[in-house]
C-alpha cells in the first residue's frame, strides 16, 4: 500500500452493502478519489472476496439480509488472514448502542448515513494512514527481532569457540580433544550424536576416533558398531566429505541410506539427519567430524559456518598433537634403531658440537666413521652449513616450534662437495625446561633437489617465472584476468614459399635464428613471449606482472622489423614481417596436464590476430586504442577502415616510428 504513488491505486477498498444505490454512490466517490474499489451485496460474498484477495480497507453496512455487518466483522477478526484489515461501519443507525456494537465487533470507525463525501474521504485516509504506520511498526519490530537473534547467535558462537579453545588446550592427545569438541558442538547446535573419523597412516581409509558424544545411552550400541567399520575415499558420508573437502549434509537419511553402512542401526536409534565437516590444514584432510540428529533437518548455513570455524581451530591442534606424538615415539625408539638406520641420526649441543652420530650420518657427510665425524666437526655452524646463518635459523625454528620437520639446507661434505640435506629434529629439555641438546635425523636429498631444479628450469623455459612458481606451489587450475595487456602477433611473410624449396633442417635453422633474436628483444623490453606457431610469433606485455608495457610492445615491433632487415642483409633473403597490435583485457592461464603452455584468450587477442592477418607486409597495423595510447610517443599513419572478420569495419593505423 502506497498512498503517494499516483500511477497506482491509493488503496484497494471493499464496499459491502445490500443497497445498489449505496454501492454505486460509494464506488463513484472512491474511484474518483483514486481508490481501487470492488463491491459485495451481502456478507457471505464479502467474506469470500476478502479471503480470495484481502483489501486494504473495508466499508461495511450493518443491516443486511442473512448476515448483518456485526457478524461479518466478527468473522473477519476471527481469522489470522483478515483480522488486521481495518473495517469502517457505514450505517443509517445512529444510536450510541449501534456504534458500541460496531467497535465491539472490531470496527475502527463508524460513519452515519446519509454520508458526507468529505467526511468519508477523511475517515478512510486517516485509517489507511494508521494502517500504514502499523505495518511499518510491525516491519521495524521484525527487523529488531532479527538483529537481536543474530546477536544472540553470534554470542553463542563466540562462547562455543572460546570454550572449544579452552577445552582442546587442556587435552593430552587428539582423541580426547575431539571428544571435548564433539560434546560442546552437539550441545550448542542441539544435535544428538557426534563422532570423528581420522585417516590412517597410509591415508587409504578412515578410522573411527576414540572421541565421541551421545546425548542418550541408547547410542552406545551404535557407537560400538562404528568402531568396527572403516571408510574408503568417496565411500559413505565420511568418505564423500574426505574427497570433496567440504561439508556434506543429508537432510533425510532414509532418502540417502546407501551412504550409511550402519543404516539398520541408525534406524534403531531413530537418527534422521546427518552432516560431515572435514578438518583441513593446507588442503589436507586431518579428520572428519560427523553429527547426527533425531529430527529431519534442512541444511543450515549458520550451523555449517559455526562447525567449520571449530574445525579450523582443530586443524592446527591436530597437526601439533600428531607432531608431538611422532617425536615422542621417535625418542622412545631412538636407541633401538639408531645403529641400523638408513637415515643419519645425531645429537648436538646448543653450541654446535656433535654428541653422537650413527654410521649413516657419517657416510652422508663423507666420513669413514661416527668417531671421525665427531672429532672433525667442532663447530657445525662454521664447518658444516654452506649458508652462514643457517644453523641460527635452525635453532630459531626449534625454539619457536620445539621441533623442525623437513628443514632443508646445503652442507659441505668432508671432501668439500656441497650436498642438500633434510633434517627432522627437536629440542630435548630437562624437567625445568632447560635446553640440554638437539636430536634428529638427516636425509640426503641432493638427487631430489637436482631433479627439482631441473624441473624449475624446464618450467621457466615454457612459463613466466611467477606462473611457474605458482604452478609448483598448487595443483589447481591457474587462470587470471588482466585488464590492460598489450598483444602483438607477427607473421613471417614469404616463408611459406621459401619453405617449399628448402630441406627441413635448413628451415628450422632459419626460424631458430630469427625467433632467437626476437626472444632476446622480448627479454630486453620486459615482455613475455607466449608461443610460436609455424612462422608466426606472439608476444605480450602487462602480464603476469600487471604494468603498462604498451610503449615496450610498440618498440618491440619496430625492433623486430629492423632485426629481420639485418637478417636479410646477412643471408641474402627477402623476408618481411606483418605485425598486428591491440591493447585490452584478457584471460591468461596454464593449460595442459603434461606439456604445459601459458596462453591468452579474449576479444583483445582475437582483434590483435586480425590486425596481423589483415595487415600489410612490412608494416605494423594497430587498433585505434593503441593509437590513442601511444600517439604522443610514436608516429602513426591512419590507414582508414578495414573489414575485420567477426568485428566489421574498424579504423586502423600503421606504426611509422618513434617521435624524436
């Protein structure tokens, strides 16, 4: 309802009266004032009309056959669907008792016939205004309740996170921490059962953790059954969450019973809904939290966000607890395996002398025996590590985390050869937390490092350095948008005819000489060569580092023409280049699984290619946007309009040189 919009009715009004003359009079009056009017000649039709389409206001006669106005009003107020519609009684009865009955029935006003148009209009507008204010107040109250509920939920979530932090900080191991968290979460979200599943050491199956929570003793048998089963990747709800690495919610277990190995036991304890949340750390699943409810429950973003926040806290804890457990086991088994270990094992003082070493470590460092190693290396920091401060970094890392895993360094062997090693180590302290010594293991990773360096070198030959670094850090698809990229396509005109009269080796040699010089030019100008296809060459500026390289790409074009002229002079050939340049947004990314290629897509690339293919041999044709960008730095000649495939007519320019 909007009383201020002239293009729409001011309001929808239902007039109820058994007198056709009164209906006609009120309809004309109200329609003239901008109201949408519909009529009902008796109470029964009025009730049906209101039920079908509730009006904004009702004008109701008192004396009507079959059902009087008071009864109609009583029925309207008895229905939640219609009770809020304001009712104004219009009647020839002017006794005080009549008016009392009208207000008692739920009317908001009473107009006595014969009606006065101005009075009717004023009373209607007054009631509509009151109704609008009432609706606004209801809306504001609703918003206030929503805000209060949001704050309440936020406080609940904050209390849960704080309680979770306190609970897990006092737990000795992963399983007891999981049990505390499962109980806190179930109580907070009012779910009935929770358990955790952890990948085994080989990460082939999920095993049920010792930590769990059940709100009823009847869950104990179901719990015992859970301990007897395991889940493979993508099998069951647990395995599905393991693979997807996201929350998996089942609103009705009966509809997805194939996901539950223990469906018959789930039926016995009357569990209806379930959801699983993975605990992730660096995209590795450390555990799966699974919750069950005895009520069929739709997916709740609030619950998912809350439990995900808890799972995030658990990720770091689980990793730390698992690391501590590994170090504890290592210490317990140290003396029994040290002599036969393939890896180097050692103990060193904080100052940098070896207390003990095994034969494997001595051989890694090129010594004939542990005794020779210990007597020869009196200062590890100065004699062993190639990087001067590497030993200090090793000590700082252990001081921070109490251990290091996979600490990689370059070291000198006895003969002076430099090799790569990886260390796992920890600090050993006494009961008063005073540092006694460091102990750990050493692996020779030289072969792996050399292979890694070779891989990096190969990647840099086909990918930009920032892209190659990103590709090695993560396996997902690499794709980026760039708003301002300069794209150059060049084609070697005349090479096709030349190729028909030459041997393959001679062709490759010629192309290699030409394109190698182009490669040097692209490096000199800070541009990125994308690819060559036959005798075509593509180079871009402005990616993967976003910077304006339009001037560089234009100068590259001029230098390519000059380089080819010099090549022709040396070899008595008559090649020339046809070059096209465009500037604009592109999408760039790595495609392929084994033979990577960094490529570009988008209208900008297509137009640049068309600039080349529709260009003039020996010339560089550019788009109008290139001209506008570079006209103050370079000389251009307007070529005019050129028919470009897929684009229609475009105004193009020929690059003539650089201004003085």
